[in-house]
C-alpha cells in the first residue's frame, strides 16, 4: 500500500521510528496591537480603497441600507442569510433575494444576478480583508459568482489583523469547512502584466462598516 | 554543457523582445516585493524569515508525524487522504474516481505539482476534459506550452500572440485589447466552472492540526474550483505541510509579499473537508492527494534537505540575473530559476542536465530574498561537487579534471607557480594600454576562447605584483 | 610599535592587476601599518571549489593556511577571495581537526580591504584625492556574504574631488562568477551587458569596485564595446593623491 510505503520511506530518510515522538514546534508569537476601534475601522476602509474597493462608514444600519440600495440601483441581487443583513433590512430591498438553503437554487441565481450581498465574520484592518466562514449564515458563492460584491459588517467585528484573527479563531476547521479571506476585487495581470479586475471573482467590491 | 540547454539559452538571449519582456516582468515583481518588505512596511521581515525557516525545518525533520496528524484531521472532518508514490498513482486515482462518479469535466486551478506529474496529459489521454482556469495557465493550455515562471506563467507571451491564440482555438474574433481578451476567457471559463463535476487544485500549505488545504490566489478561480463542483481534489507534495493554523501568521505574511509584493493576496482559502451539515454550498467530497514522486529522496539527503522548504513564491526567479537572461523555458523541467536548478538534479539525477548546477554565478541574490532562507548557493556548490564526483566515476571530462589537478599542484608549490606565471606572461602580448581582442594560437585554449567570445582580455603586465614588491 | 598586516593579494591581482596590490600596500603604510607579503602565497582555492573540485580546493586551502599561519591580520583586495577563506574553509576539513582548527583560527583575521579600513583601522578618510566622476559596482560576495554596502561608499565620499553617481543595477551580478564566465560565456556576456548599460547611463568616467575579478569582467566588456569608461579598484582610488 502506498501509504505504508511512503511513511516507511519518510521514516527511513529521517532515521525516525514509527510512533516516535517529536519536539515541540518552534513557537509563533501572535501579536495583537492595541488599536482603538475607530482607528481600526478607518485603517480597514483605507486599505480597501487602496485596492480600488469602495467603502462607507455607516453610523447606523439605516445608512447601510440606503447605500446598498443606491449601489443596487434596481439591479438583481442575492443576499446571504446573515442575521446582520436582516437587521439592516437589506433582504427587503427591491431586487434582492435571500433565504436560500438549497445549493442548486443558490448557484443558479448567483450565476445570473448582478450583485452578491453578504456580511462577514471578521474584517482585518491592516490589510483591508474580509473573513468569511461558510455556514448557514454565509454561503460561498454569493461573494464569488456575481460581478459585484457588497459586504455589510458591524464595526465590532473589525480586528487589527491576521494575528488577532488567529488568536480568536485558532482552529477554523472546527467551525467550518471553508474560511475565506477576501482582500479587494478579483484581479489578474497574466497578459503582459496589465492589470484587469473581475476575473473570475467580483471585479467591484463595496465594504460598509456599520457603527 | 548539454547542447539542448545551450541552444535554448542561445535562442532566448538572441530574442531581444523576449529579453525585454522577461526583464520588465521580473523587474516589476522585484520592485513590488521591495516595497512590501521595507522596515516601514514589515519591520519583522527578517524575524519572520528566521521563523519560517525554523518551522519548515521542524516540520520536514518530523514529516512522518505531521503526515499522520494531517491525515487524521482530514478524515475527522469527512475528507479522505490518498497517498500516491508517483504520477501514475495520482492519475489512476483521479481516473478511477471520475469513472465511479461518471465525471467528465474537470476544472483545475494553478498547481506546479500537477504540472510536475503531467496530470492534464494523463487525464486527456483517457478522454477526460481538464480545463485550466488560472488565466495564464488557461492560455498556456491552449498553446500547449509549459509555464514560464512560477507566479507569472505566461510572461513571455504578448497580447498579439494571445489574440491570435484565442482566435485560432476559441473561434472568436482576433482581439488585442487585454481587458477584452480577459473577459473572453472569463466567459468561457465561467461555463466550465458551473458545469464541472470535479475541481482539482494544488495546495500552498497543508495544515496538520486542521486537516486543511490553504490556497492563495488573486483571480478567484481556485475558490470557484473548490466551491462549484461537487468533488474537490487537492494534489500536494508531502513537503507542503505546516504544523498549525497559527503558523499561517508567519507564512502568509511572507508568501504574498515575496511573490508579488502583496500583503495579502485577494483570496486566501482555508479548506478542511467537504461541506458540513449546515453549510449551503461547497463540495460534497474532499480528497487530498499526498504525493511523493521523489521527495523522499531529497528528504534522505540531510545536507540538501532544505530544498524542500520552498513555498513556491518565485522570488528567487525574479532576482536571479541568470533567470532574467535565460527565462523559464531554458530549464529542462517544470521548475525553473534557482529553485529549479537545485531540485531538478535532485529529483531527476545530475545526469539529466549536468549544466544546471553550473548555470549560476553564485551571486546569492536568491538566498537573500528566499522567505524560508534556503541557502541555494550552498546547495548549488554541493551539487557541483557531486557532478564532478560523478564525472570522475564515469571517466568523462578527463581533461578538465587533469587541468585542475595540475593547477592545484602548481598552487601548492609557490616557486613552480612563479615560473609558470612568468612563462604564461611571456607568451601573452606585451603590456600596452589596450585590452586584447585575440591571443596567439598557443594561448587560445577553450577557456580563453570562451572568454574572448564575449569580452576582451587584460594584457599581461610587465611585472607581477610579487616581482614589483621585491623591487620596492 | 607599528601594527603588522599581511597582504593576501590574490592570484588575479598578482598576475594581472599588480597595481591594485601596490595601492593597497601604500594606503596601509600611510596609515602607519607595517605591511608584509608572505611570498609563498598563491591562491585561496576558490576556482577549484566553485567548479566542484573539493579535493583540489582542499589542497590549496591547506597551503594557504600554512602560509598565513600566525598572521594577525590578513588583508585582501577582494570580497570573493576573503569570503572563500572566511565562509568556506570551515567546511573543507570535516575529517581534519588540525586543519579545521587552523581555518577557524584564521577566519576572524582575514579582512576584505575596505572592511579592514573601517572596522580595524577605524578610518573612513585616507586623505585621497581624485578628480573624477565614478560609479560603484557592489561585488556580490562582499555585498551578500559580508554585508559590505555603505562602507566603500563612505570611503569614496571622502575622496576629494570625487563625485559618486549610483547606477540603477549596482547590486546586480556582473556575470563573472569564476569559471561560470567561461563555462557559460553567453549568459555571462548577457549579464555584463546589462551592467555596462547601467554604467553608461550614469555618465560616469570610471567604475569602481573592491574586487578585481568583477573589474576584469566589466573592463573586458567595456573594451569590447569600445566604450571610454575605465575601471579602478577601490584601493587604487584610495591611493590616489
């Protein structure tokens, strides 16, 4: 069996015995800087803007909803089942479908609508990153198939950076099969190093931080 | 030096447009990386490199332990690990699974490992359609070419070549605006993503404590490959392991910055199995193929084992003055640049391309930028010693071997050295101000000829230093 | 009591660029050092080592250790030769404890010339004068194995009448690489062309480096291209009055 063969070859190469213990791996110190919430949010949004994303700091959920409606401009959208979106009243906006629980139906709609609307589990200020864990509240394809992605996130979820995320979520695999970190619109420079956005994920992203 | 290598090198050097394309593309990546690792941008850069090296050393030195832990965690989350010794076993697994599931269309995201094992060719041979979805790789697939660079696979192609290619293979009008070409590919590939039965990826990292596959990208094709089809297969070399999820705090900060100057790539996916109960979408089946294909051989050589630490960022390629002249296609295997130069002889044997370890001036630019601190020049020197040992055993290159033996003897006998020097100087044209374009026939030995093919020789001075010193 | 330093001029300087060795001796003597030249010196063994001939390199290294045994300071007008001794001699003698001990004892006493001036003599102004516009080439071994980058520039900044212009490809390898230059001449030639294009763009009259091998490669290419730029070793610049 290949498994036994490979493990045996590895052990022989390393001069280790089966079941032999190991030393502790070198420690990795996660640094969580003290940054006040306002600075965190401001940094988050400025990083997103630097990547050609659009942003809004919304003082209330109403403003978040109004902005979303403006961006939608009557176009079709799929919104995730995130409770926060419901609280902001985004599911009720014209053109928005939400409440999908069937993967086939979800995929079919995501493949044709203009906009995908989600919340996010966390945001990372120092890189302008959205962190999304797949689950009942957030499906994968909503932030991926439609050419426009709007993320509406409460300010409290904005962390300082990757180190803080890994402090809070040290074992993502225990919570979800998919944790995705999204930093700006999809892009490629594969032809003559010329930058083109929107291949294959959304080419336009909006990040709204509420509160 | 092998004739094939020399020919490819010569053709690349002679192509002025290609030279410019390579130099510009790598130059841009050099600048981007530089900005991303300044003390202002990343004050802990050197510390992270040291940590990354230590983490890789620890993992590789205990690889059996981490392989088993990884497998246990993949299994615990509903996935399956498939152990493959070589390319054939991988192809057999994929083909077998495809047959069982009646799968016909596969979408693939960029993976050097799958290039290494010619996976697409093997699948296509059995009438499975396997479509590359990274734009650069898709273009290369249509053109039947190998990647030119780890991170920028199609850097050698112009927009006109891409326009012609699309017109010829996709039946579209010849479009030369890059944005439009990209949208053509997007439309074609979108259909494939949504129709595919299987998604195959590589893995940037395998996380042992989570049974997870980490994928970094900018386009979104890896996300689509792992979210739309009902089966996800990740193919990864056994060396891709890291111990814990938190180790990504070290590796993710280094990978994007070293490769393209990005603090974070657009998408980073941490995938640990098929979709779970309450998840709405995602694959129903999740497989991780752990590939040996010769890695255990590298593992056994403790002096060169660090070659396995590579995280495939491409920084060494960008900074290598030799790569910047000869490009990716001069290299005989899928891996090019300094990393290619050290692992190719180890995977394929030194005889596969004996020139490779010598195709370097040992300038050290690669080692300076390697995020995991692989001492590439040291490994090159070790490989050179191995090549010469091999030549000694097989009795080839006798003249060079003899020349160095004589040289060493002379260098150990100072009075002989002085006499030899006087004799050589006597043969050489007398000191004038001009450097020499050619030399008299007795002096025109192969190394002298080789030197003169590119530049002039210094004239021998009237007196050597030691002679002048004695007269002081 | 004047401090004694021993010169290891390198085979390239001994046979092809003797003035570099003399310039280095001049500068050191002016600083008050007693300079000696152990006559039995030949080579550090680098050509054999780099080409993969470890036994031959080892033999030459053993001779080097014998010649310089007991020297307090060995000063070298080359980053690559100094690096051979300082960084590679240790690994040449895995089975010879005596030679290994000798190598480890000698290593901290071997100094590339510019580093000796700055870190041992502790001077960055040797009273030199040279009216010229120069550009500086960072030799790879000096740069990456010794971290020598600012030092030579400081020394050049104090040369009266000298203007230093930075070239954009200062840190790129000139393409010499020892036997690389003759085993893969086309690539070596391509690399030096990039270097001389960068030099020409500065408008400088002179290229300066601390390694004669680099200067031989660069001057060879400048001469072939019939360009009026000359090369000078850092020691020669610093010896100018």
